[in-house]
C-alpha cells in the first residue's frame, strides 16, 4: 500500500520538478520515469529517454505455449536460426526484430505439423528485457 502511495505521489510531482528515482523494480521505473540510466557494476551502461531506449535497443518477443510437450522438440528443429529461449517443456519465447515475419514462419510451421497451441502472444519490449540485454 505504501509503495503505491509513493508511486502516485511521484507521478503527480514529476510534471513540476525533477525526481531522481533509484529502484530495482523496473516496472515502477516504466511507470514513473521519462529518462533512465542503467547501472552495471557502478558504471552507466545505457541512458536516455525511456521510449528512445526501448525503440533503439529492444526487440519484441513472441511467447508460445503448446498443448502437448511431445511437440516441442520438432518445433525447436523448425525454429533453428532464431533466438529461442525454452521456458519449460511446453513453452518458449522467440526474440526478433522482425516479429511479424517470425510469427508468419511460426504459424506455417505449426499448421504444417498440426501442433496444438495453448497460447500465442506478442510481448512488447520492457525495461527488464533491455536491462537483461544490456548486462549480458
């Protein structure tokens, strides 16, 4: 409750004054801040307007959850050459600059193999993704 109250106050005063906000809760940063600086080992590794950083440095992601775990191996073979992170035995995330093209390729592959899909969603870039990309 207290955190929400503080965030509400910061959101109100940010139009009238400069607020320096230091936190590891990146969703709060996205809610409050216009400009950000990302520190890693005491050094600024990214800084600028939040929207510019998102546009310039981050890629969209496609989340896919399959209905049957046995379909995963075949699908991974179809997705060679893409940046794929397997979450567990039924879900994965594909990161790409050209998410529409990847989505079309994925849909063709799923239809061809008659793979049952539980969930498919495009995940918009987040500050957390940018942070993870920047500190690698």
